[in-house]
C-alpha cells in the first residue's frame, strides 16, 4: 500500500474533532472503583519453564468486576532486588501464549507482566487462558462490536479495566519499583487507555494504537479490526449514532489528553490497519512529555526490532532503577 493518509507536515498538526462524552470521566471512575473493591491478586504460582536466566510465575488477578485474568510474570533469575516493571498488552486476537515467548523486557533487566486479553488467543500466537464470561448482543465476528450499543456493555470497557488492574497487580507483587506500560496495535490502544486512567506511570510505549480517532479510522480503512465495525453498521443501519457514542468512551484521543507520563509513540505511514493520522490524533493532544517515531515506508509492522531497540534506550533513561543505557563506541 502506498502512502494514503495526510502528508507528514499535516499529520504533525492534525487534531481530531471526536467529541468527549460529558460523563466520560464519571463512567471510568465508577468502573475502576467497582473493580478495586476486589483484592487484586488471586493466585501467584511459580512455573518451571526450562529457562535458566529468568524466573516466571503464572499470575491470576481480579479484573473487571473482580473477574479472573491471567498473566505471565517474569523476572531476571535469582534477582531479589527491587526492579522497575513493564506491563505489556497484546495485539488483536492474541493471547498470552507460552511463558518462553516474550522475554525481551525480562532480558533487559525489568520485571515483566504480560496480560492475557479476555476471550482472545485463537487467531495467532500460542493461545490464551482467560475467558470473557460476559455475554453480548449480536456482534460481527471478532471482538470490537461486542456490547457496542452501550458504553457500559462494551467489550473494551472490560478490557481497559483489566489493564488498569494489571498495573495494580504488578504493584502488589514484591520487588517492584516504577511501572511502565507497552503495547502495539490493540495493545497500544490498551496502553494508551491505561495512560489516561493511571496517573503515576513512569513511561508509556504506544505503537500503532487501535481505537484512536475512530470516526476518521472508519472513513479511511476497511481493514480489520475497524472493518468489523463497518460490517456491523452495514447490517445494523440504524445503529450508527449509538455505536459512535459508545466508541467515544473508548477513544484513545480522550485518554491521551488525560495522560501525564512520558510517552514514546510509533506509526508507519503506510499503515492501513491503524492509519497514521489516527495515531497522530492521540499523540498531538497527549498530556505528558511525548515523542513519536515515524517509519515512512512501513505498514502496520512499523519499526519492528529497530523500534524495540529505540524503546529499550528510551525507557532506560526514564524508569527509576533501570539499567543504564550501554555506551556505544565506534572505531575511529
């Protein structure tokens, strides 16, 4: 796909006009208050992974309405000292998989909590372990249209609440200093929501976030997951106003405006899954220190390992207790 969105100089100035619901803050405050009535840690069980350089635990914590959510918690092996923590959220359709899979953050010296996404884990990867016990009215195949006719029944109200409680959970574990959140695509949208709902994060790493400036995304792309919303509305022709109202409570632009932690965004300018203008819409109103990495020739994959290296250096400069960035020397 050739570049299809606004030119970069316009992206850097672009502002969304997606409306903020009058009771946006009230809905999220009451939702989180209800979730926090429950003790957050339900189970923490050590796991023999066969790996010698990391220690791993199977964590179950109380998410939305106290419902159990699974996660892998991994630390450098044998390290009892306090460590900064990274909470990671996953892409659309992926579950937490196996504990041997996502080891970058633990290998870099962080405590790492990888949250399973309720009801997901059967589209790619190695599976998931967290059901979504909440039902839904008729929905398009996928997840985003589940409960989409009302913000209180929306699937992502549950997921975003789980994500906030994942931060609460890692803070309840021994040996944790500051906490950063990270995610790509759906995971980026989740991390962005957490940035606006948790006031004292140490850092936010958001790549190609889903659910930002949703009305514009629906006008620009038919690619999934936004395509699921388009197909839903193609059938439910009289539901557009209700659907867009629900999505306004989930829009990353509004969470970004409420965030205070430093953030590193990323986008590929040829990304038709999470179009670059929707990413800039959140970045340009982000309430904390912010910067964005732009990959002009890339689609949804963005910077991949190049960007991971940038994230590691960026976070090491900001998260208390992180290992210092290594000094790079070159031959003269």
